[in-house]
C-alpha cells in the first residue's frame, strides 16, 4: 500500500488524527505531540491505561492481552499482567485468551467464574456456556445455562423480556411495573402508590395516590394520610392539614388522624333534627347543628318551626338574607345600587374602583346606565 494513504482514526480525549501508512513507524513519538494513545493492535483502538492490551471492547476496556501477558479482571477494571496473583489461577479461554480466574470466594454461586473483588457472593462473570441473570429486584445474581421464561439473552446476560437497556415495559407474573411507562419491576407498590392494571394490555403498574396520601385503593379516595395530615371522608376521601368547619379532629386505629363529623347538638347521627335553641345548617353535603350560624350563612327563625341557617349569595361573606348582603368576601369590590350591596370582581361600566379598605366602586357620573 506504499504511496497510498491509509486513514487511521484514533480516538483519544475527543481528538481524531489521520495518518498515512508510511507514518505508522513514527506514530509512537508523534502521539506524544498529538496526545493520542500509542497502541493500535488487531484493528482495535486500545486505551493507554491498559498497557500490553491486544484487543479492546471499547477505548477503555481490554478484553484480551498480548500473547505473553495474562488478563486480570477486578472490580476496578482489567489489566494485563505477567503472573496471576495469589488465590488466582491461569485459565485459557476461547474469547479472552489466558486469564486469571479466582480460586476462592465464588464457590457459593454455582458456575460463577469471577466475583466482585470485595464481595464474594456477587458474581461478575459466569463460566463459559453460562449466562448471568438476576431473577428480580434485590435478588442474587445467578449463572444459568439458558434464559428461563420471561427473560431473553442479551450478550452474556439474561435480561427481563420486553426490556430495552433494562428499561422494562412488562413484568413477570406476580410483579408490578414501578410506573405505567415502565422502569423496573417491583414485588409491591411503594408507599403513596396503589396497584392498577393497564386497560389495554393488563400489565399491572403503580399509580400515585392523592396528594399527601400514604395508602389508597384508587386515585380518588385515600385510606391513610401522611402523619401530619387528617383524613376526611367527604365526596371523596382526602388529606387536609386541619379539619374544616363541621368536623372535629380525631384518631382512628385504621386510618390514623381523621376528621369526624361534628354531631354536637344533633338528635340523631344524620342531624336531621337539632336540640332546642340550635340551628340546623347544611355544609357541603351534610347537615350539622350549630348554636349560631357560621360565616356565609344567615339566621332563619320562624314561629313554631326549628331554627335553620340559610346560605348567603355566592360572593357574600355576611348577610341578613339571601338578597341582603352586609359584607363581601375578601378581594371583591363593593357596589351599592338601589340600596343593595353587590359583590363583584371588577367595577361595572360607569363606576371607578377605589382601592380603600372596603374596595368600593364609586359612581363616575349621574348619567350611568350600565347593568350589574
């Protein structure tokens, strides 16, 4: 190939160098100037960090040494040595040439040829003809002759079926995906999640409970809240930092901190009737008995009939009746029209907003004809 250029690409620290064939003899000295590694053997680029390496898996990992050297693999990487250290013996393999194989530590793992340097019960490499396999999350690695059902061969390992780079999309029977989109397989869903099945393929996965919920059966109702929250059973069971009006803080052996319906003043569990002198008021979906009407309600007293609380209009905080508001909710503007107080988010046409304590809308002129 004399006179012809042979392009040789060497990768090192992000640099690429092109060399003609005639320059190969001088490559070693030139590499010092270009910061390129000096080794190019068997058409493989080998790292300068592994001297005497004959074949590399990539630019950092040696998989076969030169003929007069022995491959020694450890937890920290591979190296090419003259002699095997104590507790290792020389073994000739078809793929990796002569290697150092440990003579102790891996006896507890059947067909394991090499364990991690610091952990004699964690297998790194199996004997020829066997594959590494981890049956499940947290399980010990095994060496098997063939991949069992639910696993497929991936190089020298068995990986879970339907996984790509160990990103799983389907688990074995009895296991559940960590998330619907897949990540890994779990034996049970963690705290704050519940088991749910995909409606299309039936694959179980872990779905998140409602906010601040520790345990649940679906995404609408909570069974147990996180320790600092109270469980309240309203339209849906949810977790709150404190109990709202109409409920009292309590404790349940099954659910922990809970908000129980306040039944004081009631003559029955549903508060269909109240004691004399108490007002019956509906809060959300339930009836309660109160000695006075809560904020946002007004008193209704009729001769010969039980006392009840009526609800003010939506934007009104205090009222004398449904149509007679005395104070608007915070953040709303007060507009007086025809002797009545209206509560609005924005002043109507013909009125000017006043950012005073009451947030009033003042009439601009006497010719205003706008509608509220």
